[in-house]
C-alpha cells in the first residue's frame, strides 16, 4: 500500500489538476473507468533525432515539394484577364 499511496487533488476553475509526480511537458492518456474514476497513463516521449547540418537542410529545402514550378510571368499570364 505504501508503494502506491492514494492521492487526492481538486480541479481549479479551468478544470486543471496538479500531479505531484508530473514534470513539465509530460503527456498523459486519460481512460474513464466507470462512475467518475479515471486512469492516467503517462505516454513516453520520443527521443529527439539528430540535428541536421547546413548541407542537409539545404538539400531538404531543395527537395521539398512546396516550391513553385513556374515563373511569375507565366503565373500572371494564366491568372489575368486579357
């Protein structure tokens, strides 16, 4: 019983509660278990990946599909009335 002590807490006006063992940035999955009982499951944070260097960033930017395939003059010609 001492390994898992009972903890009670009160929600504030914005329906928030404070957990003594939670750290900033922790994410919990909330499961409803019957009449007014909830189970909080702490979700594991993914490990951050390695940072890209300058060459890798430039390569990713040039390979990104979200850059224009036509020039401004062609775009003006297609969108303006004659």
